[in-house]
C-alpha cells in the first residue's frame, strides 16, 4: 500500500453535554501511524450511499499498526500529509477490509 500521510492523533468523543453537544478533548501525546489518505472511490460511494455522503476523504491504515487503538464513528482524527499540512477530521464511517490477507481499516472522514 502506498502511504502518503501520518495519523498523529485519534480522539474519542466526550460524553454529550446537557445541551446535547459532543466535544473532543485532544488525546495526550502524538502518534506516528503511517497511512494512505485519498478521496472516497466511486465504488465506495455507490456501495455505501448516504452513509458516507458527507465524507470528503478516506484514511486507510493497516490494522496491526493501530495496535490497541480504535477508530470509530464520531472520533476525531488529525492527519499530517507528507507535505506537512495538518488536517483535522471527524470519522463518519469505518469499515474493516481484508485485502490479500492483510487486514485494513478504512475510515471515511469529513472536515471539522
């Protein structure tokens, strides 16, 4: 898999406030998990339809690189492209894929 980005932070959402607002407290420390960042494929948009309507990008990472970390819906992810641009996204959908015997996690993301 070609890698063009690095996940530097994965943050779980806090419990909703009394007004229903969900916030994210940045996780402590910086990660360095190599990944592939790209746009959602046409086939993915057709297969997942409205589930990923708001997704503007995807991140694909080898599952074993996550270790005990989890990527789930409503999490916040910060990614650094190889060009050194840091982007912050919300996870809208996650799928696990086993391609050629290698487990991958694909997260569909939207800008914060």
